[in-house]
C-alpha cells in the first residue's frame, strides 16, 4: 500500500495531519463540541486514555491549558510526546494507584470536564470487546465521580452493543442528561459512539469511594430496573455539520481549490509503539511461524535465538 492511499481512503486521517493533529480522533471531539459546547466555561479537564494526544491537543487549545488555574491532565498506558500545558500521567486507569494520582491534581479544585476515548485492544469477539470497553468506561466514571464538580460534564467512548441500555442507566444515576452521540468523523460501520453526560448530580448519599465498585448501588435499589417505566431511553444524536466529510467515503486527493496534493507526514509518530518489537523481529526473520499440521506433517514453531 502506497503511503498516500490511506490519505485517499480516510479523509479525516489526511485532514488531521494537515491540521497538525496527532490523530483523526481530534475531529470527533471537535464535532462533539460543535453540538454540545463542551468547552464553554471549562478551565480544568481530564483526558483519560489520551495517547497519542489529539484530544489533549484540542483541550489545550480550547481551554487554554497554560493559563493560571487552568489544567489538563492526560493519562494513558502508552507514553505520549509532551503537549504544552498538559500534565501527563502514564498508567492504567483501572488501577487504584493511577486513579489516586489523577485525583490528587483536583483536590480542592475540581474538574469541569472529564473525557475518555479509551479503547481496549479489539479482539473481534464482540461480547469480549464490549465487556472490556465497559470496564474502561466504569473506571473512567469512577475517576470522574472523584474529580468532577457538580454540574460538570463527562464524555466517554462506548460500544453500542447489546448491553448499552444498562450502561445508560448507570450513567443516568450520576448525570441529569445522558445522550448517545455519533460524530460524522466516526465511521458508520463502527459500533463506536460517545456517551455525553451533562450536569453531574450524584444521588443523595453517594460518597465516591475508590475501593468500592460503582456497580454496588446500594443507595439506589431501583437503578438496575431496565423494564417498565424506569427503562431509560437515551436520545441518539449525530453531530458535526452535515456538509462535513463523510468518514465512510473515499475522497480524491486533488484539492477543491485546484492546488496540487502534497503528502503530509504524521504530526507525531508514536513513541515506543508495541509493534516496534514485532517489526524488528520480522526484519531479522525471527518471528514465530506456526505451520498447520494438516498441510505439513511436522508442525514447526520457530524459536528466537537467545
Ligand atoms: N483520544 C486519543 C487521541 O485523540 O489521540 C486516542 C485514544 S486511542 C483510541 C485509545 C487509547 O486508550 C490508547 O492509547 C490506549 O493505550 C488507551 N488505553 C486502553 N486501555 C487503557 C487503560 N486501561 N488505561 C489507560 N489507557 C488505556
């Protein structure tokens, strides 16, 4: 595949590079903001699962992360190249130690906005992928309950699978308004969407507790009722200007103004990506190859030189 073919196939990928964003995901947050004015009055924000950092770039630009009292805290398992005005934490958001480190930054001065674009490594087994995604979302929500100010906002990636209704009802326990939003830059073919939860308003008697799972809703016995009048129907909203690019279409590389297309390299190549080691081994011919015994009488697994 030529290096420009992805530019043609994925217009948001190309635009991200041309506009200096580290990832095409930047457009998802920008389009969500167009619809919901997420950044209005926001000075303190958390970006969970932030690498390579395009949402942090947007946050840093939109809420002036460098001003006095302004703060953006970005967290990811992966290392991330620095972004001006963004405090970085490398860690797993499902781990207590990471959660504590994040919360420290907001003690006495809570956050207005928590965003989470977290995605596990997709296995292709839908139930497993949805379960892992839901675990990430619950970890993010748990952190949000510790750092958000009343009235604050939480935006998180969700997979619209079989159990999404349960997820909505869990979110509605904590927020007055919960919507499911699909930005134009998120492919229709993907079950990805974003829960936009506004007006943080935890139930009376709720005390955030990192040691107690959020699913233990002893303070709200009705919350798991998915049938009858208490079943929560969450509005679905598509966002992003209808005239904006369709992420499922391929666009020609020639520019509308007639100027010549010029390849733009990625804004920020990943630092220490997990595929680096695999590439090194492949180059040396050391990658393990399993040969199916049906076709080859002797099954062989190459071993790495010590
Ligand atoms: N919003 C990012 C941006 O705009 O650049 C893209 C995020 S990417 C789709 C998903 C990220 O989730 C990955 O960088 C991955 O490392 C991170 N992630 C997955 N599980 C995580 C976990 N348990 N803790 C922290 N980060 C996690």
